[in-house]
């Protein structure tokens, strides 16, 4: 399904998409349903974080296929102190692929390094080994078990959430029912461990914003939330589609979003977005969580992240 048809879907079903029974961020669920209770800062700088993704060329990990050996290496335990020193920020988002180890000893050391830097882990973005909507039940079970594994790792590392990826299946269209059935099991486990599961508009097909919200509406678990990315939906080439997608995602978001001012598409084309407008969209949705700076584009990670920091402080002030 191409993005224009999904946009038509939004127009035809806006009432149901924003109805009182469908918007997790604004509805009152039964008192019997556990809910996350994070205390978010209100000072603009304290609402900002830095993710390891822009620095992937530096991160030392056997799972990191983006490592550039010509650049100096950095262990994940060094990242929180670097972010505090270079950017004056004390929140970090650590990609699963950048963990050199998930053994208990390493996770204890990581947690100690985060605390020493006066920092906090706010999220762990996780890749995928299988799809939540694969027609093969064994593959869906693999995806569910992998999500639960990283929930356990997040709990040990001190992260309140994980971002899980909805992988595609060759020749199979995304299926909201199967995806919801799988993610319900993951979200229920997250509730047991007090770890939020987030879904990002990271792919125009398998992680389309409107598809994600359909899944959230089916699951109805406060531990399954949206993670709005400022520019990923801009790869559609339609700015208004990007802003419509973000308006919907922020109404279902809770603790984290990815702040960027551009995204790189096929052939190296750079798509830019109206950062001020997106911050206003988030504010209008009542979003109180973190904005994780995820620089994408030309130039270097340090310079790009500094620019995003300046932009964010300007519009959050």
C-alpha cells in the first residue's frame, strides 16, 4: 500500500483514530491495568538526550556493522561521559547493536558508568531477528522471545524502555492482527518488568505511522507506545504526510521521540523538515517525554548533534 492511500485512510477514519477508546495517551484505562509512571523533567535541556546512532562509526561492538576502523573507537560505557562533556546533556539512548556484551558483569559496569557520568539511559533501540506478523508461528515466537530478551536486558541496564523493530516478510503484507497478537505478549511482559515497549515510524511499509497506531489500538496496553521520529515519514516525499503522521504518533507517545531536522533517502537525497512545527505538534498533543537527538545528514556527528541541540533549546524554551 503506498503512502497516499494510507493518507486517504487517515482522512476517512480520523474519528476512530482519535476516539476516546483509541487514544492511549489521553484515555483512562481500568485501574486493574498497570501503567508506567515516569517522572519527566520540565527544564528544556533536561528533556534532551543523545542517541549512539549518529556515532555508530565509533562504537566498538562485534554487532556494529557501521564501525569505521579509521576512526577512534569508543566503548558504550564511555558514551554517557562523552555526551555530558561535549554537549552538557545527561540522558542517553543506547542502540542494542552497540552493546559489546550483554553479560551481567558488563551491564553492571555500564550502569555504574552511566551513574558516574550523572546520566540516565532513556531507551534501547533494538533490531529484529524475525517478524511479529510472519505467517509462520515459529518465526513470530522468535520475534516475541527476542523482544522479551531485550526487556530483561533493559531492566538490568536501568533503561525504562526498548524500541522494537517490526521487520518485514518477503512477499507478505504487514498484518495488524498478527502484529498486535505478538506485541501484546511482549507488552504484557514489559508491564511485568516495568519496561515500556515503543514502536517507531522507521519504515514506510512495515512501520508506517498509521499502521503502528492500528496495532496500538488493537493491543490497548499502556506499556506499548509510539516513538515519533521527526523525519522518517518525510521519506515519502510529502511534507504534509510527515506532519499528519507525527500528529497521530505524538498522541500515542509517552516517553521518547527522535528529534532530527533531516533524513537521508535513496541516492543520498536529504529531506528536511520544519523543526519548529514539529515541536508545536508535540506540545499540542500534550507530549511530556524526552527528545533524543538523532542527527542524520551531511557532515560529522559531533557538529550535527550540536546543531540539533541548539535548535531544540530554541523551540523548547
